[in-house]
């Protein structure tokens, strides 16, 4: 069955550092991919999504992610993080083509001011 | 437009009891999904409903059940509570029946503590 793996469970960075959070999925067909973010005390919300087309997708707050089909990866990046990026980040994908959305275990990102 | 509303916000129950959680989706949304969130395990899919029909079910025991009403509001029920059921239960709604390519809108969740 499809799985979504996030490599880093906790990441600590200083402000202005560059960020890359890893995500791998296992479904081999056409796939929709998502990154969701949960800021402290807030709802989970969509950060960005990939459906088709340009494999480099841009989301809110300067985040971007690159879909690399050959590596089954959809890593999240930001060139320069801010203290306000402190949050938990979840990668998500459908289990199969038209199936439920499953989530990775999340990465807690802590930005030091 | 009001967001996804989950009630109650907090619940404390004891082992063996049963509990019902409620979710009101965004107006016009017809798909509702439920997830269990625990530290270290992330979000585990429970079930998804569209137009009062269960479309998908996760790998949870039969003690976990749900339903959706004609107004798209959804409830989930957990019977014979166990300590391990302590978690944040999240509800998410989306517009149509193809939730796999749609943005999910999440509620604040119901924090269930089983003592």
C-alpha cells in the first residue's frame, strides 16, 4: 500500500538558514502531492500542492516543493526561514489513485530567533 | 464563510465508555474525512464520507464508526474506549467527491483524553 515517509521528525534551524524537508511516497502512478502546515494553536492548512505540470510548485509564505518522479520525492524548501515558520509540517498523498489522503508522520520545525 | 467546526473541543472519558464527536463542514462541502492525530504517529486516516456514504475506511478496529447526515454534518463514535484512544481527532471537509485532488479544510479538532 502507498505510504508517505518524512525523514526528519525534528529540525532546529536559526533564522535565515535554508530549509529542506524530505518527503517520499510509494505510489507509482499519477499522483497528487500536498504539504500541509500546522502553526502552534492553529488549524492544519494547505501550504502547497502538486497535481501536474511544472514539477516545481510554489506555495504560501515563500515555500516551494519539487516533485521528482524518478526519486518518488516531494521535498519542501525555503531559502531563508523566519521565526514565524516554527510549525509542524506534513506531507500527504493519496493512498492510491482515487483513494484516501494519507499523511506522513510530520516534521516539527523550530526556528531559533 | 464559517470554517469546519468540531465539537466538543475537549473531552475526558474513562476506559470502557463511549464517545461521540461532531463535525460541521464548510457550507457547500459534501466530503468529510476524519483523522486521528497523536505525537509521533502523525495523522492516521479513520474514514471518509461523501453524500452520506462511507467512501473509504482506515485500519482502525470496529469500535470506531462514523456517519454523515443529509446536511453533510458528520459524527464519529468510539465505543469501549481504551487508553490508547487518547488523541486529537481531526475532521476535514472538501468540496466534492474527489478529495484526493482537492484541498482539505481542517477543523481545530477534539482532544480526547481517556483515563
